[in-house]
């Protein structure tokens, strides 16, 4: 390959420029002009013409995915500058002609400006066509999604239709049986009247025989009603189909989609895909959570939070009819998850009483959930909530328990909560002042700390036995509402430092 002309593309042999034929580098390091690389991509033959390295595995769809070789551009500009300088030893060169056909230098400059504009527009067209191609795929995916939903909706309609037919058949059976029962009742009334009006021994015998025959028929009808109704298959199918469809409909917003407030798409300079991604978000409101039982049970609802700690997310789950907001994690919400702003959810917490939870585990599995009712009017209670939600960047999640005091004795209690070092040396306060009105501990399940002005005041203790408050210096700010048996099982574990707070968070009140 000829390397005497580095300013030249080795495919088309045209010089590189800073407009249409900008130099771009392949992963192998060789450089070619933008036009030739576009042709490679269009022909799906992306092999380096120089070293024959195969780059098809990159699956490139747009030439802008390859970097511009700015070093080559700088070299070309320098090369042009050198070639324009006259030699110092030669006589001054003659002023060049204005060009072919006598076009003046000024007009040529104007032509070059127009050419540059057109080239820029061509590049802009290429970029927009590339965006349209990608957007077209997104639109096609939306259409596919509608087709799949339509199939599922048609499936629901077919189920509803089949269940409705069963119910209609049952309705007909009930009407037929009711008609038969009315006839039986009239026959019995006639028999009763006959029994009441007999005047001879012969009439008595005939009336009794008629009554016996009618009684057998009526008893058969009563037995048939008892055995035939309700039709278990019909009622069960109807109830289940209605429940499934009702749950699906309950997830649809009450307001019409067409009347939703217009969405602001931001800067007009945003690309088509950037604007599409802004529209295509599964954002929720707090009011939506109560209608999304199935989605919550599937673990597909997350809160998102952006602050000085970066973008974080936390799960919202449901269990035993309760909604749980888990601690924030330093990671974005999963793709296709339904999202809601963390601050919107936290804003629903009851200011007078907060229920938090700690999931304790050991030996590689979660052993149980501990619910603790806090008093947010105490600073230590508010701090405990912050460390359960992780909204200040620190969390009790993934910390181990530290120590058991007076194991087996009347003062038995465990220590945990070193979110800093996880060895008992950390756990500094998140709030500037924890002074407040606290009570002393007097019963099993009390949650508190020893000293609110201690360097490790974020560490907590949980008492496991009833005891007298005298001699105990803990500042109580909470009470185990359920799960004390999990705490006691942790205390009895052979090595308390093997017990960890697997997860934590707050219980939402909706």
C-alpha cells in the first residue's frame, strides 16, 4: 500500500477534508474517508481494505459510531499550510489566475461556502436518516407490542365469552327448573285441596294415593335441585375470569389516555431517539400503586432518586397486603421497570408513626422480617428511618450484627448498625443533634441506643427480654411490632457476626 500520500484515502484516492470526506479510524487503526466507510456499512462488508481485519462483528449502523481521526485532520491542515508558503530562495511567484472561466477569487469563495453548506446538509441528512431508521425500528416494536396485547385481549375476550355462555346455560337451567318447581307447587296445592274436601272412603283412598305419587315426584325435583345447583364448573370459571379481567382493567388509569397532559420534550436539539426515550417511560404516580398488585408481586416497580450520590433506585414490593419500600441501591432501575420518584413515595409516610423493617439472615438465606414501629418525633427515630431507606447515602442493609450482651440473662440485648465500618467502630450520627425526649427500656422488643451523643449513636440495640428499666441507659425510640422471634433466633446463633441485615426499608401507608 502506498504511504507516500497520507492525506489521501486508500480506497477512493481522494484527499481527506473537514466536510464530506472526514478521516475516520477503524478499530484496527487504519483510516479511511467517511464516504467510503458509509459504503462499507451499507454493503455489510466491513473489512479493513488495508489489513483485511474483519469488523463485521461490531454491527455498525451509523458511520458516526467510528471516531474522527483528529490527528490526521491536524496533519492535513499543517500540510496545506506548508504547501501554500513560497520558498524563501525563489523569486516572488506570479499571482495565480482567478481560475477557469475567469471566476474571481471572491466568487470562488462564495461557491466554496455554498458547497460547505450543502455538504453539511448532506451530513445532517445522513444523521437524520440514521435516526429515522432506528426510530422506525422502535415504532415497529411498538406495533408488535400492540399486536401481542391485542392477541392477549382477544384471549381474555374469548375466555369471557366462553364463561358468559356457561352462565347463560346455567341461567336457562335455573329458569327451567324454576318452571318445573312452580308446576310441582301447583300440583301439590291441588292435592292439598283434594285432601281437604274428600267426602267418602273411596275418595280418601284415591286422594292419599295421588298425594303419595305427587310427593315422590316433588321429592325427586327437590333432590335434583340439590344435586344440580350450583354448577361448580360454571361458577368457578365465571368468578376466575371476572377476577382476572377486573384486575387487568383496574390497572388502566381512570382518565382517558387522550386527555393526558401534554409532555414537554425539552430542548429541540434533542435527537429523535432521545425524545422517544423520554416519552417511552413507565412512570407512575403514588395513586397508581394501589391498583398494581400483579405488577408489584412480579417485582417490576421501582423508585428512582437522583442526588449528590448519583442515580439510585429501590424496589417496591407487596407482602401480606402491605407495600414495602426497600432501601436505595447504587444502581438504576432495571430495563422495562415501572418507576416512580422516590421523594413522591417517601412523602406519603405517616409523620406521627413510621413502620420500618429489617430482614435478618444467616447461613446464606433470609430467616425472617422484623417490623419496628418508630417514633419520628425523636431525632434518633428519624435517623433510623433514614438508614432504613438509604436516602442520605448510607444504609443498614448488608451490615452484620455486632454483639450480644448478657446472653441468656435478664438484660439480654443485641447490638448492630455500624453502617460505616461494620466492625463496631463506626456508626456516626447522620443528624447534627439527637437530643430529645426518650424513655428508658423496660420490655422485650424495645429498640434504642445507649447514648444519643455518642460517636456511634447510629448503632442500635434491641432488647429480647422483659426487664426493669433501672440501671439501663438506653434511649428508646422504637418497638418491635412483629418478628421478635427472628431477633431471638439471631441472638441464639453461635456467632452473632454471621447474622446480617440482608435488607431494610419502610412500610408504605396507601
